[in-house]
């Protein structure tokens, strides 16, 4: 199960910059409503926690994908909708109150908005949910379009949550995020090697050399310092120049980029792999192969032993 969630997370955030256009709505959107397995009762006060403001619905760009069991349109003159803070916690926030989900360019022409019927979607703190690309707006709109009538389940909308994190939390917690990533850097997954002189682990070591060393060579070329590998569970100590170079990279990223790198690092247990995806050195399949290298080899050896 853990491996499945890890793989799913990496695929959901395969565009770490949140700025690169997506060629089309990703197939994973079709599975959002099936991921919601946990049953929770809707918050009886969920509807009262929505607040509304002014806005319009001109210039809407319709989403072609239709969600199942779309609820009826709520009557009233509301023109925007703000999600409650419980959206960020994963609990059900109320029944679906909208029928159609569309996207439109923001009123100031800087970014894209998601429309629930004629309401403009906002963040939990009532800021405009202004997205940098139309493709990202469409992907988030697809998440909303697949919500069912019995409740809006934020845990089935990873891109919405990641975007809200980038807009709401990263600006005020950026130093803490960077410090947390750098504190774990010396224990990065790709720096840890299996002992080469042990019959039980020599196969893993050979596989690590084959698959991980090219990534470490890229790190040396990219940042000017060769990473140190070790066999201790307690980690080693990297060159101070490499540590500072990696920290400098994190500090100059945008809020969206840092949010994506942080999410990738949490899923992969590796800042190097996250930066490799961010810089285009690794694709998602290559990253997953590195993360699961030891596990896949153990499965293969177990299979061959039968």
C-alpha cells in the first residue's frame, strides 16, 4: 500500500514547476472519485462556512470531462465561493452545490481561475485562486468536476491542495520548508549504499552503482561538487559547498516550485531525486525506479528463488 501511494503521489505531481503546460487532462482525473474510500459524515455547518464576493463568469472555458451525479445549481446571487479551512485537513467539507465547472482568465489578465457554475473559486483564506497556467486550472477544474453529490472530498484533489499550499503556506513558511529539506539532505536516499563486501547485499550495491551513479555524476556537473556515498544508516556528511549550492537553489525557487519540490521529497525521501525531476534530469518512471530499487530487487530475488 505504501508503495502504491508513493507511486501515485509522484505521478500526480509529475509537473513539479506547476508552470509547464500539460498536453491534456491527465488520465488520473478519472480515478479521483474512486480513491475516496474513507466514509465520513458531512459537516452540518459546511454550507455556512462558504463566503461569497463579486465576480463574473464571462470568458469561461468549458471543461469537456463530465463528472458523475452532478448536483443541482444553488439558487442565489453568489458570484464567488471560498472553501473553508477544513479543506486543507482532508475532511468532507459539505455537499456538492454546483453543476458545471469551467475555467476563465483572471480579471487582471494575470493567471487563470476556476469557476463553479458562475462562482469564482477562492482559497481557504479567501484569496483568489489564481493559477499560473490554463492547463493547471483545467486539471484542478477536473478534480472539482469529479466530486459527487454526497460530499466534497479534498483528499481526492491533490493538485488543488498543492496549489493552495503554494499560495497560502509557502510564502509564510518558506524558511522552515528550506531548513527542513536541508536538515535531511545528508541522509538522502541516493547517498546510502549497501555494503559491497557482503554476499547478501552485493547485488543491491551493484544495482545502485548502475542506476544511481549517473544521477550523482549529474549532481557533480550541475553543482560542482561530487556527492559522498556511505553505508551507515545514520548518514554521512556532504561537502559544505554542495550543501550551500542545494540550499541556494531552493531559496531562489518560486512558491509553486518549492511546494512541488517539498511534496516530491516527502514522497521519494530524496531531495536529489526531487531536484532531478525539477531540473528535467529524471522523468517520473526513472524516479520511481530509483526509489524502489532495493524493494524491486528483493522481489525479483524472491521470485527467482522459487
